[in-house]
C-alpha cells in the first residue's frame, strides 16, 4: 500500500510515513518492504534523503533525481532543514520547555540501542516544549525540535530527562509500553528549500495519536 503523498512534483515527493514501516530495506528478505520500495512503484528511481525510524511516523522527503538528492542532502548536512516532532511521554514535566544537550553513541553491548556518552558520543541537542498535560494519566504531549539528527536521538534524549516516549519498545519502561500500542513519535513539520526553484517549502501533518 502506498503511503500518503503530501506533496509531489518533478523533483521530489513528501510522504506521511506510517509507523512500523522501514524507510529503506533492512537485512534479509523479511525486511525488504520499506518506504523506498513502495514509492518506487509509482515514482521510479526515487532516492532516500533522510530517514525516520521504523516506528516513527510522519513527514519524510524523497528525491526524484540525482541533483535534487544532492541539494536536499546538503541542506540536511548543513542543518538548514526545519523539523518538528510531536511525542506522548510518560510523566508530566514541571517546566514548560527545555533544552537537552547530551552526546550519543551506539550501545555496542545492546544493539540497536544507542546510549548517552559525554566522552565518546557525538554532540546531540534537542529543544522541547509542553503542548499538553494529562495529570490524571500521568502523561504529557511535547513538541520537539532537534538541532542534530542522531539515530534514536529524540527517544534517547527524552529517556535521559526522565520522560520516555509511550510505546517505545527500546527505551520505555513497562509502564510506558502499556499506555500505547505504537511508538508515540510523529514528524509533524518539515521545511526545506526546493532544489529546483529555491522556494522555501513547509509541510505539516498532525500526529495520529
């Protein structure tokens, strides 16, 4: 089934990737199904620019030619792309907003997990803001703006401050897993410069949870 197309033109396509779908193929025939494979059936030759974790849903842009791929990739590398995510987390933060600065590296003893390591980790920063509190349920809804793009960054950073994402089967405790049947992390906004026209484009997609 083709994921929802948010925008398509001759240079790029923006999709709303569903949860539980890989961005690119994994290792083995059981992991061949992915966003790129599905998109290629309608947009032949489409190319991955950036990735969302398998269980993260939301906005992702793919390029339709080599030049668009190069241009968009550079924008991501130079941190010129605007990205906002939404998450449901365990616990209710006392503050209304905050900034997380915690270096991340692969957890070599527990793949595919990542871990916080201030010595050997790569610099990683995330800004967060509370957009909803549910004191009765003991959960909160956060808006997240990463300034770096490390693997599992948002999941690990929120765990680091004591508010793991609901439904996170890698990092949430049993109480957080019990409150959701999916990872409650969604890419709600994506903004970048069009590789052909230079126009700044911004797309939004509400969280399905």
